[in-house]
C-alpha cells in the first residue's frame, strides 16, 4: 500500500493576481484585470449569465482589497460583433476606487469575439515604467482565442519583457481544449491557472486572487490556512492524529486525510479547506469519519478527480493477518465503499 509522504500540514495555495504597478506611493500591488466581454459570456452557469456572475464576483473582490492596492480594468469583445481589435482600457491602473470601478464594470455588455492575444499585447505598455515593482495581470475568460493570435507566445513575450510581470488566468466554465490554451497562457506568463466550473468555483478563485495581491512581498513564505499549524491544527480532535495525506483539486480546494486513533480502533478522517475555512464532507471528520468500520483503518491516501470527486483509499485490517485495500468516493451527494484489492 502506497503511503503518503506529506507529513507537514502546511500548504500554500497561492494565486497571483495581475497587477499594474504602483506609482511612487509604494502600493503593495498593481493589478490589471482583463475581463472577457465576448458574446459567449451570455451563456449561463447555475441559471445566471456568466457575465453577471463575473461582474458581481469581481466587484466583491475590489471591495475587499486593501486601500493601497492599485487596480486597472481592461475588457475585450464588448463593443463590436466581429472586431478583433475590440479591446478597451476601461479604467487605467490607479488607486482602488470600488464604487467608480463598479460603475464602469456594470456597463460591459458581451457582444463579440475573444482577442486574448491582442489584449495581452495592449497591456504591456501599461507596465513600461513600472520595472522592479509587483506587476500582475489577471485574465478572466470563458474561452480561447478566436482571432487567430497566439496568446501563449504573447504571454511568454510579456513575461520576458523585463518588467517583472506575471500572468495568472481564471478559466470560467471552459471545455478541455479551452482550458489547455488558458493553462498555456498562465505557464508562458510565469503565472498559474485556476479553474472555475461554477459560481462557487469562481468565488474561490477570486479569494485566492485577493490573497496574492495583498502580499506585501513577492518572496515566498510558509503561511497557515485557517490555523492549520497552531493549536488543534487541521484535525483538532482529542485523539491521536497521524499519517496525513494532502490533495488539491483544480479549483484550489485542499483536502487533508489522516488516521485518527482512539478507543481501541482507528478510522480515516478528512477535512477540506475551501479558501475560507476547514470543513467536512458529510461527517468525514467525526464519529466513524470516512472509513466508519469500527476496526483498524490505516495508511490513507487521497486523490481528486476532474469532475470534483474525492477518492480516499486505505488499508483495512479485517482479521488477524488479513488486510484489504478499501476505497470510498465523495461525489457531493453520497459515498460508497468497496474493497478493491484483497491481501
């Protein structure tokens, strides 16, 4: 049985928000958000047009940013149905004014194509005088380039332009092919890609964007996730918790599974970090936990699937000298278990 090698429960899930530089005021971050205004944004997720959700979540983020954050808004595909140069800097990078920005964002009405390459090219001049500062671009899109450009190559050029720019991408309700291109853009721009399949996924992505843009220093460091490395930690139980495993899904949610020992038995427990707090899936960290066998459940391993399923496997001691591999999957509705290997 493969054991998890993750014995340090300190996980940093960081999203870099794209920022435009701070002037002499020394703002902690300068962020340029590039928002998709193409016609496909009228498509619905959770019964609501994607553009409506994107506007709402972005405005909410702006209200939560520190006062010393500089913000700019760029949008594409919102003025003409077939114009591949339809890119507009709605608000130049400057002091964050949520009320002002919200009014401009609300005017966006999806209409046209998806000129991602041209949008990235137009963002570079905005950083020309900001060399040496924390400069980021946050691209939010529901699709791939539709104007014949090469956004991956454009992202590489921006990253190599010498202005310290990183490009992070949030894909909202995208297909496999679309996602691959958006991931390529993030990789070329020395940034990261975050997938959002639905409204809640988009909210989680922007929580991580906020975390990144509010960092005072670009240097990497270890941080806690909701008290994950102080009094009680992730498990926060009265028993003995050990042999942890960690998995992160495509939306950035963190899952920690471990062996919980107490009262002459051991069970497999699991908790999830959703960007704000630690929680359970059903009663995954109470009573019998995930395993719920009232015997000896050992050596957990946890994995996540592309559809949001969470898989936990472990060794189950069923009798003296006899152990089996058990597994359960959480599909958001129910769970089922079965021995998949006998031994």
